[in-house]
RNA sequence: GCACCCGUAGUUCAGUGGAUAGAACGCAGCGUUGCGGACGCUGAGGUCGGGGGUUCGAGUCCCUCCGGGUGCACCA
């Protein structure tokens, strides 16, 4: 909540207490969707009508009347100005308030002063959040689904940091299990000690695909071999562990490049293989507490049916571990180390049941912090050319997608401009923008059909459109000789300048940025930032189309320069939160 | 069968219980002696899957049905 909405909320509560004689706990204050109804509105009169047995229209008039008489002003350079230019009661029972032009102008000063920090806040109060994302299996390259995960996780981490949380970005390696043995087994059998002559994770992926092919021919014997190999691993067989090390390190090495391309990073990497021993002990504890039981085959099963979810195997009948074995221990370990207030698991929605089970087991084990765990589920990503299948190995890997986007942007740039200074960097950054924005603008719950052609376009709701908007603004600033350096702006100086509707519309978008970031943080929803940026860009381009800046005179011109600078700040900061690097020229 | 998610314009998507449901793409037009036309402006296009309910007010909350997706024990 912005300072104005806090002030306003309190004021209205006081007025209601005074005039209606009732206390209101939750007062809803909103920005009306239609700006002709003002900048703030409350419908409290209507929800109060029944309780106080009065006509809502009468209540609204009383509230509006009191608000008009109240001191709602702000100070700038020792002068006082009204915050609102209009306060009125409307038809059924709304109270609408319109911000004054002075207050809106004052926001320009605030934006320019805050600069790179504009949009940040301290609602997180340095609380600790762990956000676990990416989690690829080191037995093949990352596919497009990982890209969505990487973008969601890394963007959300930045958003949470920006609103004042102490964030730890964690990558959890599923480096232990039969799935790794698939690539390992094939390498052992057919690899001939081969060393990578291509991106090393892709080589690992080749063996993974080989496994899937072999498995089609001869499932039973291969699965037996796989189980034997994993058993050897768990018992610490040196030769097997050597292959394990080789394969997983090739995967990690290859991913470095993918993460770099995607602008994704982590504060810490943790490995499933380090949690096996303690994980098994915690399963023992679950048995002792009566949460889990050993069945006839020897498998340990958590009984969860009475909680409305399927029972969960926590240890195989041959005594080896599975995913949840280590995951329970990891959560406990993390809590002890980080004392988190929230731990977010960014994992696709197919794992929803799994996380309900995991969280329930931890709760039953008596860990009160289990309620701080949250599964951020996201939907499936497919491509127009058809669904992908990890079974057949016909997976679209993320590197290929990026390469394709890169080529498409290169063409777009070439077709649009004759001479480009940094074609490589520009098209790479545009590809990153197209990729990240194309995925992040969609609500995480939705499935996505990722359309190369659409997301790379410079028109429409795309990353490149936002990049273009930013570059246009920067071009004006550069010609005005402003660039990165500070801009003097004061309400006093521009007090008498009457802003146009387009200018006012733009400031109205700009001042909302901090609250939009908070909304995105609270909802773990980067798409809120994305859609906001798009709307703001549209407002700027509309302003740009018929409002001269460099050709304007005197104070009008410098006032507009300030506004353009504000737009550039919001775009840069906002795109930064989405993990997109702006280009100054394109 | 049980559980979870989704269903909004031809298509892809927004839409904190509020006022006339928005945008993009596509379609039909328009705008350049002007800072980047990679833009802007106008228009057509909707019984918000169906039906009940709660509420002063429902795309939004509850119930139910239909359609689509996903998950249901020793994969991750």
C-alpha cells in the first residue's frame, strides 16, 4: 500500500466511526478500472448500508463531505499542496477521489530521486525466503519446461528481493536415483570412455535417449541392470561412483552456458546425494512416530489416506532411497540453517500431490515450520509443432529454443535497421526478452503454447516491443543530453505547467509501479509485473505519438524530459525484475 | 473411480466481490513538412462453458453438471 492509500484508509475509517458510529476493519480501497471514476474509490457505503440502516447514497455523501473538509495535503519544498483535486460521492454509493496534478508531478521527483531503487520497498522486512527452482536432472540437457521454471524462479527471487525479503536462490540437484543411472549405464556399456566433443550436457543427453531406445526393445533386463547399478551406487561402489561423477559433472558444465544465456543464477546448489543418509534416519523417525509403516515387502509407507491424499512410499523395499527420502531431510536442514519464513518450491503442477504429501509428512513429524512451505505450481509448455515427449527423447531442449529465437531476432533487426552497431549483443538480448517475456507474461497456472513467431515480433504484447519502447525513450534522453545523469526536477518549478491527458495517463501508470511490484511479490506472480509494463509502454507510445518533447519550449520541454526519464526508469527496473536486460539502442 | 488445475472475442491472454468485461494478434479503415512509422488512432467482433445459490452488487465466492489437462505407492 502506498503512503496515500494508508493515509486515506485511516481517514475514511475515522470518518465512518464519527459519522456512522461503527468500526470498519477491512476497508477496501481500489483504483477504479475506469479512470474517469478517479484514482481511488471505495464502495464502503454500500457494504455498510444494511448494518447502519441507511441509504448508501446518503452515507457516501457524508463520507465525501467529511473528506473534503479534512486536511489531505502533502509538503514539497516547504509548500503545501492538496493531494486530491476532486472528492465526490457517486450514484449508488461510491466515493471517488482524483489525485491532484501537483501530487502527480511530485511523483516524477520521487522516481528520479529513487532511480534504480524505484519500485523497491521494505514490506519483506528482511524475512528469509528460500526459493528452490530449476532442479534439472543431470542426465540430459534442460528442456523448455525448465526454461519456464528458471524464469519463474529467478524473476520471483528478484521481485521478492526488491520488496525487502532476504532471498536465497537454491538449485537442488536430483543427482541420485535410478534416473541418473540411465545415462550412466549406457555410457558404461557403449561409451568407450568417450569425452565430449560437443556441449557436454548434450552428450549426456545422447546416452539418455539411447537408454529410452534400448528400453523399448528390452525393458525387463534393462530395468534389472538399472536397479543393480543404483544399488551399487548406494553401497558406495568406487567404479560406479566414478561414472556417476563424470556424467553429472558433464551435465553441470553444459548447463553453465544455458543458465548464462537465460540470465539465471543461484546463491547455492544443494545435492540430493548429500541427504541420503540423514534422509533414511528421518524415515526411521516417521516409523517410530507411527506416521509410516514397513509393509510385507519391506517398503516404508507413509499412511496419508485419512488426510485425503494417497499413501506415499518413503523407502523402497530393497532399502534404497527415493526422492522424498532426501527431500524431507533437505527441508529440515534448510530450516535449521536458514530459519526461513517461507520456502518456495518452483515445480510443475504435476507434482502437486507429491508436495501435499511431503508437507503433510513434515507436519505429522511435528515440524511447525511445515506450514511455511509452498509449492508454486506451473503449467505445461508445448510448442506449435506439437507436444514433446521425454520418453522418446524427442524433447525440445532449451538451448535449441534460444538459438532459434536468436536467429529470428537477428532477422527482425536486420529487416528493420540498415546499420546495426552490435548485432550480436542486440539480437541476443532481444532473444532473451522474447523468451523470458513470452513465458513470464502468462499466469503460471496456465499451460503455454510457446509460439516463436509471436513472441519475437516487435509488435504486440512482446518483450521486444518493451525493449523498443525503452530504446525510443532513451533516444530522446540522449538527444536532450540527459542519459544516465541526474535530472533536476521540482514541483515548484513546474507548478504552473498544465499537463496533457497523455502525460497524466503516463504519470498515473508510473506512480503505481511500487504497488504493482508488491502485488506481484504477494501473489508470487511475475506476470503481474509483465502486464503492467506492457500497459505502461502503451501509454508512453501513445504519449509519444502526439506530444513533442525536444520540440517543446522551455519548462514544458524539461518537464516532459523528466517524464520520459521516469518511463525509462520504470521500464529498466521492471524488465530487470523479469530478468530482461535492456539495450540502450537497437 | 478419487483428487487438483483450467474453461473469458476467430486466436493468444489480462481482469485485487464493484460502475459500460479489457488488450494483443488477425480482419476493415485512417494518420508522417514532426523526438526512432519497429509507432499511433478508429471500427467490427462477447448470453465470461451450462444451470442453480450467496450478496445491495458475481467473470471473480459456494454447489452441481459439461468439456479439457494432470496426478493417483517403491519415477522425479
